[in-house]
């Protein structure tokens, strides 16, 4: 529910979660007086929100409770292959922060949400001279570029006019950002 509210209103998921986490797992059922008792079955949040395991990337850990689909695993492999192609040619721009911010603005203009996880953004700021992080941002830009069927050759696209993009690309942008923000899964896929 918190994820749906955060996406609907453009709010920060972790900030909202911090406000409700203490009561999120409590179950409270107060029957009406003289009402016939009915049993209430538990429904997982994922089932209630119609989420697949592929949507639960932020919650993946080494314990294996979340098992991704074969399509998702193949996509991770494709991302790794493309990352391996990008990394050797990655050049640290004069103003990497501006490049990252331009990309976030471009995604926001196209989707209405930059999908950037705060933790990944701050981690990037601490590693602006690390080509690995810049290669991850370049790959994020390529996912956005794929919506426009452009290949500009620019590692970080310049924001363009707002227009809608397809749901598949929006899902990829969300899942990609969740992937790079989840340090354990990022290490599994990208090696760091």
C-alpha cells in the first residue's frame, strides 16, 4: 500500500514507510456487536497490489525469498553485458553531478517521476570519480533513450520535451533504479 501511495503522489517511499512501519504488520479486527463472526484470510501485500516477484527488487536479499522470473534474470544478464561494454569507454565528465542531474530531469520529464532512490543518489555523489557508477547512470540513460528509439551516443542524454513513454519502459526504469539501489543485488548483477 505504501508503495502504491508513494508512486501515486510522487512521495518518497522510505519517508512514508518510516511513518507507518511500526503498525504496518499489526493485525486489528474489531467485530461489530452481535455480528456473526467471519474468518478473514491473510493476503500478502504483493498479492493485494498485484505485484510479481520482479516488482520486488528493492526487497531482494541473499536469503532467496524473492525468486525472479526467467525473463527478469535474462534482462539482468543483458544489463551486465551492456554494462561491460560501456565501462571501458566511460569517461569521467568535467561535471559528473550535472550529467546525473540532467539524466534525472530527463527521466522526470518523460515519466513524471525520476525514480531515483535517495540511497543510490547519495552513494553516487560519494563516488563521482568512479567510472562504475557513471557507467550505471549511462545504462539508465540508454533505457530512457530506448523509449525514443534514439542512439545519441551521448552517455548522459540532455533533457528533452516532455512526452509519454510506454509502460514497459517505465517498468524497466523503475526496476533498473531499484536494482542499482539494492547493493546486494547490484553486486550480484554488476559485481560491485
